């Protein structure tokens, strides 16, 4: 295909799934049904609702039908008798914090209302995340109110109190102190100075104890490889913003790899174009399954897992040769010689301005990646080992511990924050080992697969209920401060470690002392007293430190706080409440805070000989019993399964499959065609040792000789929500290449898919162009369809007003609210969806209701596939017909675009004109508003909505399907009191966070100001977006960020040809020029290549905008947040 035959983006065709691509009859019928389910038709013997409304009239209907609707119970508000000093009723307070066990989330800003946590967002002052977050972070507030959490400690399967549990631990571990028996402590990697000090205090009483960290194998392999090649066992800190060229081998860094929120924040500035920034970084992705990262790349190569090692080694050899490297690189044969040559050329041209990464768990592959980056000069620029991320656990230590537990060499184990009986390929071995141990103690929040096997369960508090700390990257420390006292009889891990060490102490005071000794000397930003530094660290949510290392000195007396930080009025009582155990605890042999000295860090230095040794390490054993290779991956919702009991994550559609409540066996359309596999067919997958059953789905972009399955499902001890959902694929995760076979069982499964049921009747709702075309014409790919809709005056001249049977809205007041979404910045991560759900009290409907297409998301992210330039089967045939053309070729390796879709708040809203009771109206500020108490549930508005964004409450959902799976009274504590909870029979949709608008207006009135400034109000989706791709604000403010964004030539309104005139604008997706792609650069292995800063506006909560807790009573100083 020559340059003249390549597809122009504006001429592309898009499809939502394979079923639509091949024009299945089922999809055609779904288009006719509007919402995917047929209407209920009467038999004529009874009066139909519509006939009744016709006969009686809308006025009588409004009165009569409202009387028949479900009535909400009367609730009375009880005022405070004695109002707490720190709480202002109805006013939100914000607190900076962090999750010490999930440091990759970065700094957090938690919202409390009337003393109750209701929302978690990213901290805008945290440099790495910039205020962004991911779906799991957003949903973590729901974990606080999870009814399946442990509510009290337990010993021997019986609930007890903390005195008895501490006594039981002291008795059980006494022999391990006096007789030198071996004790193991298993945790994730701990990064906080105080957290590690508390654990050290416990371990110092047991001379033969050892600490083993269990982490994701990806991070472990990267850290181990850097131990060989650079002398520092650490995951480096990547900065994608500094990279002009990114080459990724199966590393989903925008989805689930290491710290996707940080990486998304860094990546997108290089992908956005503007008059000031007319260039884009170039991104190459080689992977098996289509990932979020692969969906955003410029050049995508489908490879098998077994081909990655040779491909990386070949590239390392090619780069080594091009740079004159004298060391040895293993020889490798790969079928991708053209790609290796083209990529080497690109990498050499981008020396010092690139990043090469891999998601492999093979240490040799990671060592080769390090060699490539070293020879290209990427270290010290886009990659920083010296200020890298926390040291990840050593997989060999975990393997040795497992052997020792089996042999009896270690017969006591304490576990915190890990679940190896589920999340491990050796789960059965771990189960037997823990059952064999004489003493097994779990510090846990629930009786999961591991904790339920232990003798003792110490109920652990949620991270918003206890103090802690973390240092996610070297030199950036944060304090985990609580917002609320524990809801149940739980306690923080630091308190537990200190109590068991014989040093019961107030958590807050302990952390302050450790920070005074170990953190304060490492900072140079605050001059003066430690108290000043402590207050600033709490307020800002982080402390930026020098890269100096801390050396703890010899024995010293345990510290006595001479001038402790001010605490809440009842902090002393809280400290006194830490009762001494009935059986005395052992004394700590090593003090918690000993004398220290600071030394300069040992800087990373490349070591060629050890790099050669590392690249020669043999891979894990591969299984050979199968015709297909298995690619395992984490879903952006459930991840590794830690939050499997969170219903908001289970009901979050997978960004690519759009499936909820299940994991699937993904198979390429071409392979499925040969195997006669269709959507929903239940298949049996086996590698000869492990066999699981799960539904199949056809996934475009997946390699034809591979299948893919998400981890994190199939749990048995997650809780009532997460139990027995999907299939457990962890037994396959051996680290080596896995080959499997599959066969149909003859069973068909229902799937909760949330993509193909909204239909736009083949209208192209997304727009794209190329970088070259955009440079020639900033409106490229963005035809001005609205110009055709403008009216004329009596003389036939344009009058500047749209044609309409209605008088146009003037919007001449102070405010007119709108939003702009940059399609170049949307990665499809889903953080905005979960943030919207939690902010607006959107119910979880449950699995069976999703099967009926009754999901309630106000905001959805539509995913569209489109053909790549080389995929058009006929020369110049842009209007392809998938029935006649090779639709399998089009689905081999498509390009992907994501589009967030919510109520468009149209000026000419079709919903407003058909509502018989005026339940939906337009406000003077441009909002399409809902009056819930007027709605009688005709659903005419939903039928007349061109964007399919209205949702109907078929049931009282909290008391529906989910009632048996959740503690509703407890879960209702997470509800936002500023937003009405809708009842059965009521329609709802995006309100553009009107409650935040009204709260901001009240705040400026209190301050005596007249007008809201740009950035004073931020929508929930804008707050959550990790890339800054959503901009909300006042369109009537000529200097507002949203007004400037909508005037960008790339901006357009969705379906503007139907003249609804939305208040939401999208910006055209700009891709790299087709002639930049090397020949075969988008090839498909197997012979099918021919077929185929300031992003958040001006928001900055700044000094005084959020507070820090004053003590265990949580008397905070929070007083509002700029951004509403």
C-alpha cells in the first residue's frame, strides 16, 4: 500500500466490538431496542401506561402517578447537643494522608464530612501524581465501610479482646525468644521509617527472627536485575515526561505496572499537542494481549510470551553493537529482525531521551533492558536509580522461607498485608506450610484465605483509621494520618508491633519521635524546630528529603518525648487506654530510635561483568503441555485480588473487554473462528496440572497463538461480594512460559458487558487526525458541522444563531458551566467512573442487573476500535463492509480510542421536551437539572437522549440484589450527604457535580466575595483524572481554562450534527503520521501483517486549605479545599 492509499483518520470506521464489526444479527436487534432489552408488552387486556397518560392528561398523571410511586421514609435530623469544636456541620474538611501498604498511590487527600470520611482523591501537592488517582484508590473509601472486615481480634477461631490476644501472642512466642527458635515475619515491602522501626522493635526481641517481603514479581525482577547491573537492589524511578521515545515490552505502565497513576501523569504531557507544544513522543509497544498501554501506543507488535526474551536480547545486542559496547551479550534469534533494526535506529537517534522497559519476571530480560538503557544514556535522565522506588522483596528469600516452613526449620510465622495462600502459584504449598506451623499469627483486616488458617488474628484498622508512614521513593516521605477512630475493635499495625515488643505507645507520638530522629535530619526545606517541620509535613502530605542515607547507631535508651507535638484533648486518655498485656511482653533488645549519622549515598554504577552474568540466568521452567501460550494480566479494577470484595470495583467495566463481575478467557477473533468459539462459551482451560472453567470472549489485538486470563478472581475468602466470582488463575503464575489447551464445555454464560448496548446508529462520535495534518491545519479531522446548522435572518444572511424551533438560551449571567475532555489524554483507566459513583451516591446494581443492561454509571468510558492503515483489505476502500471484507484482518491489531461519555447538558436537550412533568429542565447556568421528586418514571427522556446517558432506578437497589452481600447501615456511612439518594422509579444522570458548585458559591458568600474564580470548583471526574484530561469550569469567564480549551481548534461537540448543542466539548485525537511507522511495524506474528503542568487548571489547595489531625481524637485543622 503506497502513501496515497493510506486511510485518513477522518475516513475511518469505528466499531465497539467484534460483534458489531461482523454485524451480528444480535447487534442489529440491540440497536433497535435502544437499551439492549426488549420492552415489556401488554396483551391488550389492561390499560397501558402510555394510553392512560393520553386519556387522562399529563396534569392528572403527574398527581395520580406520583401517589403510586414508592415513598421514601421520613428521616429526622438530630442536632448536636454539644457540637465538637473541630466540626462545622455541612462543611467538608480535607486531610493529607497516604496508604502505607499501597505507596504506589502516592499522596492522598481524604475528605471528611461531619467527622465521617466520604471520599479519597490524590493530593495535588504530591509531585509524582499531581492529584491524580486510580480506580482502586478511589474505591478504597468503600473498603472502610466493608461489612466483612474483622470487627474484633480472635484467638483459636473465637472472638476475644486485645488483652487476651496480646497475652496469647506473648505465650506462643515466648520460646522463640529464650530458646532461639526461628520466627519469620512476612509482609509486603515496607517503606516508612516509623513502620520499619516498629517492626524492628518487635524483631529485636527474637534473635533468630527474619523478615521476608513478598511483592509483585515484576518489581522483584527489576530490583534484582539492578542489584546485578548497578549494585543497588531497587526499582528505579521512571520519568516518562523526559522521554521522546518509549519502548515497552509487555509493561502496562498506564494500567497496572508498578505505579500507573504516576506514569500516566508523566506520559500524557508528551502526547498532547498545542501551539506551544507541537510535537509528540513516540511509543512502541510489544505485547501479547491488548493492554491499556498498548491501546495508547503509536506502533504495536504482537508477540508471544516465549518470544520476549529473544526479542529483548536481540535488541540489546543490536544497541550494544551500535554503541561500541565491549561487553558480552547473549546471542539470540528472533523473527523480528526488521523491527530490531528499526528500533535500534530510533533509539540511537533518541539517546538520553528515551525509556526502555519490560514487564517480564525474568531477571535476565530485565538485565538486558538495563544494558540498553545504560548504553543509550537514559540513566540519570529519564531513569533514576539513586532516587528510585522502595526495595522490592527478594523472591529467593520467599522461596527459601516456604521450604523452611515445610521442613520445620521455621515453625512460627507472623503475616501482615500478604495473602500467599491465594495470590501465589504455590498457594497449596503455602496453605500446607501455614497449617503445619506451630504458631501462625495474621495481622489482617479480614479472614482471607491466609488469615483464616492462622491460630491468631489481630484485627487491623483501615488506613483511614490509624497512623503510619511511607517513603514511596527515596527522599519523598509521607505520613498516614487517620480521619476517624476505628469503627470496630481494631487497631493499627504499629500499635500491634509495639505492644508485642513490650513498648506500648501512642502511634502518633511514636511516629513523631521516629521522624524527629530519622527524617528531620534528612530535610533542608524547613528551618527551625522539628514541630514546624512536623506540622508542615502533616499539612502538605509529604516531606521532601535529601538523598542522604541513615545509619542507625548502637544501643541507647528508649526515647522519652521531651516536647511532644500538640495532640487532641483526649489524646492522653487514648494513650492510657493502651493496656498492658496480662502476660508481660519481652523487652526490646534494641531501642526504637537510636543515635544516627548521615552518610552520602552509594550511587549506582553500571557493572558490565555482572550484567553479563545476569543476562545468562536461565528462565523459569516452561510448561509444554498445550497448543496456546497463556498471558496472565491484572485488571485495572480488581488487580491482584486485594480489593475483590469491593462492589464498586467489581462493577467497574474492564476498559477493553467492558466486562464486569467476571474474568474471561480472552482469545483472538482469528483463533476463535478456527476453534468455533463464540462470546460467552464456557471453556475448560488446563496446563495438565491446573484446570479452570470460565467464559470466553473474542479480544481484538490478542496474539493468535495465545489466550489471556486476568488474575485476582476466583477468591473464596474475600467476603460476601467477592467470593466465587470468576476463576482463580494464580496457579498458572509460575513465572515461566505457560502453555495450555482449552475446550468448550457446552455451557453458555451470561456476561455483564457494558459497551455495545448504547447505539449511535453508525455516527462517528470520535474524531482523529495525524500530527502532520494537524500542523497544516489545527482543525484537521474536525469538520465544522455546526456551521451547517446556523440560521439566517430575513435577508438570508447568517444571524449567528443555531436553527431551532426553540428560542436559544442566552446564558448571560455570571456562570455557564461546561467541560472539555482531551481524547489524547484519556487512557481509559476508569478512575473518573469510580470517583463519579462515590461522589454522587450511585448504587451498585449487582451482577444480574448488569446482565439486563441496567447499569447505573452516570459516566462511562466508551472504547472504540478502528483499523490501522495497513489493515484496509482493498485499495482506497474506506467504506468497507465487514460482511464482504476480511473482518478478521481488521480485528487482528486495531487501534483504540477512549471517550468518556456523560450527560452532555445540551442546550437543545431532547430529554427536556418529552418529560410530561418537567422533572428535567435547563437552568440559567447551562445545567440540565433533575428534580427527583417530580419524576414519575416514564423514561421518555432516556428514549429521547441521543447519548444514552440516562439511568433508571428499576429497584431500590441498596435493598435489592446487593442487600444480602453488604451491611447496608454500615455502607451508608460512605454516602455523600450533599447528594440525594434516589429511590425506585426515578431517572438520574450526571449533574455536573452541582452540589460542588453550590458549596463553592456558599463559601465565597461567607468570605464576602462576589464571583467564583477559575479552579474554585472542580468536578469529581476532573479531580480523579490522573492525566489532567478533563477540564471543568465557567464558560462565561473568558480567562478560564475551560473556555480557552473549548476555543482550541481541536474542540468539537459530540453528534453536533443533530443540533443538541452540548456543554461538553471533546478534543480531536492526534496520532503520529502513518509514514513514521516502519514497514511491518504493526505486523502481526503468524503471517497476518498485511491485514492488518497545569493540567488540572489552577487548582492548588495551598496553605491552610486542608488540615492535619491534632491527635487520636482527630481534631483536625481542615477548613476547605480550593476546588470544592
